[in-house]
């Protein structure tokens, strides 16, 4: 898709030959405006030109990659940064990704091809951001209730109705349901059908953030607020200003921070950690949990006043085992999507396989069904998926023919297979399987996955 404005790229590389090579390759797209810098300072001095993307050499003569990345992220939070390095250290890659790098490439014979693919993807994303509100709403329509929570069961239709009602207002929404039922999809459906569809949708998983970092994550912090706070950080509440903030697993929020969150929501303003200035914000809040939040209140683990502040419009997601033939409807949809994504011929379930899917209770709900179906599609020898291809057993753990494995092991096997097929191209695997690059790098670091 052509951009109405040139796509501005900064190439930061001190090696003259390699830098010119990058400039030449990226300049082959007539819509790219490519500039090269040999030092970190020269690049930082020109950030006022608002580049869309920066390729950053990890080792520059006047600065290290981490330091430059932090300054770019602070000044241009929407500009994507691709780190290019001669170091193959996985720890370095993970660190850079956690600090906000879009991707981390190691210099080898495949770097130019990978970089071209990544830049093409980023430029497409920039194009979408620049289009008008109508087009954004069309894109947001992908997250409408019928698409977000696919199903014909009466309980699912009720969810669709509540999503539509919530989208017409800015009421706080509380989503509850077992793990894997699609709580974040509901939040996205509400956001992208609302009048704030063109504004930010920011998701935070409270269970995934270390306790000591939650306050900084939500409210932000000032430079020097604590050890390691080398720059100012904008919190998620500020980041979501004008749009939607989705707090998943809200029941995991520590009691001491529940009081602070309540005050912030009541005042509609936040003070960054280590600061004394208040910053006003305007967000729609959607929270989710797999626990019974009222029971948490009664047990003294969740504040009653915050509970009523967050309750808003309750949306309860049914477990998959209570949705009847929706299991087959979803399974067919997952097969079609997986085959299309991987350029495979169409596949369909035999009657025995369909019966087995209906018999299984799916404790992992829709997330488990998707993993089962995708693995079965890979295991199938022909166009028919047999019952024996389905990695299911009565004990609810997954298994492949001849071996019993956990869901984690099966997931790792799928990611490893894709890594092997793409010669270790982490970005290609992340795109194909719709998972985060940092997740793959973390699995590599923990030696669950292997490259080469």
C-alpha cells in the first residue's frame, strides 16, 4: 500500500560499507526517504525530523545500543527501532526487545532480506495509522462481536448484545470467565466498535508484572525515581489517554495499590512515581479476571469500594464446554485460518474427529481448542483430520501419537518446527503463529527452543 507521505528511515551505522549497503537496499523503495548517521549523537540531534523507523547499530563509537534506544523511546515513542548487531547473544536481544525495540537482527547473509520484510511491515502499519477515521473504523470492524467471539450458542449471543451496548457508551466494563475464553477479544471488540476506535487500545496483564513494578507500569515514573529509572516513563494510563485501558487479571493487583488505583480513577489524574505534577487523563476502563471478584472482596483480598468502581457493565464469558456445537464451528474456523496462513491445502475433520472434539471438556477453553486444532492440522497426513490426529486424552493433557505431552510441550514443538522451517527467522515465526517475538526469544534463552 503506497503512503501519501514518504516513509522516513534513519540508518545509524558507523561502518561505512555496511551503512551504504543498508541505505542502498532500503532506498530501492521509491517511497522511502533514507538518511544515514554514523554516530548516536548525530541521529539524536535530528529526531525533530520525526523518522518513521530507525535501524540502530548496537555498537556505535559514542554510545551503546541500550542508551540510544532509551533516548529514542523517550522522545519518539511511536517510532519503531530495529537493532542490528554483530552479537548473537540472546540475552542482549531479549534486553533490547524489553526496552522497546521492534526487532533485533544479527548481521549475516540474510539480514538485508529480513530487514526488507520488517520495514515493509512497519511501513504498512504506518500507512494504516495515517488513514482517515472511516478506514480505521473499517479495520476496527474486524473486532466486532461476531468476529471476536465466534459462536451461535445463546450465551454467546448475549455476550454479543452486551458488547454492542457497551460500545455505545463509555461505561466501565468488567469481563469475567475462565482462562482461555477470550476476555481480551471482548475488550478489543468494545473498543473498536466505540467512538474511540481510532484512539489507543492499551492492554496490561496484572499477573505478568512483578509486584514492585506495577505502580511504575500503570502510573509512570520520573527520571531518578528509583534505581534503574534512567529516563522518564509514561504510564499506561497516560498512554491510553483518549482510548481504552484494558487491565487483565485485575484480581492480582496488590491491596496497597488498589487504594492508589481507586484514587486515580476517582480524580481522573495521575502522579508519576517520583514526581509531584498531576497529569489528567481520559480513558475508558475495561477489567477482566478469571476469579470470582466478589468472593475476593468477601475474603478481604480486594477492596469493596474498588470492586463497585470497576463493576460497571458485567460481561460473563461461558466456558467452551457449555457452548455445545460451537466447538465444531470454532474448530472449522481455526483450521481454515491455519491452512490459509501456512499455504496448506484445505483440511476438514472426519465424523469421528468431530465426535471426539464434542466429547472433550476443554479445560483450557478456546485457547486450548485452537492449539489442539493447529497441531492436528500439522499432524494430519492428508486432507482429512482423523480422530487419532487430535492430541487429546481423558486426563486433559495433550498427546501426540505414541507420546504424552503437556500443552506447553506441544506449543514448544510447534514453535520449534516453524523455526526450523524458516531457518531461525524469529519475526517470520512470530507472524505466522501470532505470538510475540519476545516470547520466542525468552524460550530460546531458557533453552526450550534452539536455532540452527
